[in-house]
């Protein structure tokens, strides 16, 4: 069940420095704060569904959200994992289209919903903010192109090595030479990110452990050999 905690003003939000709102003027920040709603979501809740109409954008204050699509065979394909400071839903809003993906909470989250009008007014009145948003859209397009290339040119083993390194750099906690990925993802979710069958991920994780590249701590993964994974992920690069 979602709950609505007391709104944190944008100017006091610790996640703002990670977001595209970082350089807004005080007046524009106040406008956003006056119109937004901060809502707490529990793991497993759906933030929005593919095919529905966006009424605003979502800005993550805390937690992790998976953005995914359902393929024609019914399988889930995770597009990316979003965290604090990230915007969700703005591409569909700007394109005046329905959502092309769905979003689900994978780690308890606090998320601000900013209505369409408040977001667009801010976007059109701040050239620097407009540039940041368009730059981010271009970056996301480039990332998607790279993923498509990797899906056709890299093996599952190489893609898994890359995904583990990315998760470690984004959600990792350092402990000596090791990096513990401080995010619980099921083997099915990891398979969905890599784009393969769950059985393949279970087998490869076992092989990576045998090769001393990783260690398993319940559902969490500890990276033991970043260089080894980097060499493996870039084998054909």
C-alpha cells in the first residue's frame, strides 16, 4: 500500500543534487515543490503500466525502481534500474505518447509525482534545464543502441559480467578488495536484465563463483575480481 508522507521541499531534498533539477532557480524549485506529491511505495508495487497515459513525471527521492517491458512471449525484459535523482516517464510525457514500458518498485521507495503542467512550465522557462533534459534523452537513446548491439554481438557470459560490474559500481559497498552489490535481485530479474533464461544465469553465476570472480551471500552478490569481470565483459570490445 502506498502512503503519502509529508512533502520534503525540493530545496531541502538530498536527492536533488543527483537529478536534473539540480540547477533550477529558487523560484522554479519552489514552483515544483508547491505542486508535487511525495509518496512512499513498498517493494513489488507498480508505479505505472505500459500503455497508460502519463499525467506527470516521477522523481525518485529514495529506493530503486525497475523499468521493464513484457515481450510477446510473456517474459519480462528489464530496460534499466532507476535510483535516487532519476526521472521516470518524462520521455512519454514529452512525446505525448502512452508509456512504452512499466515500472515496479524493487526496493522500498519514496517518489515525488510532479504534474505535467508544472514540469512543462519549468522546462519551457529554463533553457539550461531544457538542455539537460534533451541531453539525458540523447544519452538514454545511445544506451539503448549499445544494448541492442551487445545483445547481438556479445555472449550471455560477457553480458552477465558487464551487468554485474554495472550493478557493483551503482549499488556496491566496498569492503577491502571486494564490492558487495547492496541490492536484492532475483535470478529471474538478473536474467531479465541480461536478456536470457533464468537457468543460464544460475549456471553462469555458479561458474563465476567457481572461477573466483564472485561470491554469493544469499541472494546478494559480492564481486571478488573486478578486473577479471572487466576482461570478460570486454572480450570482443
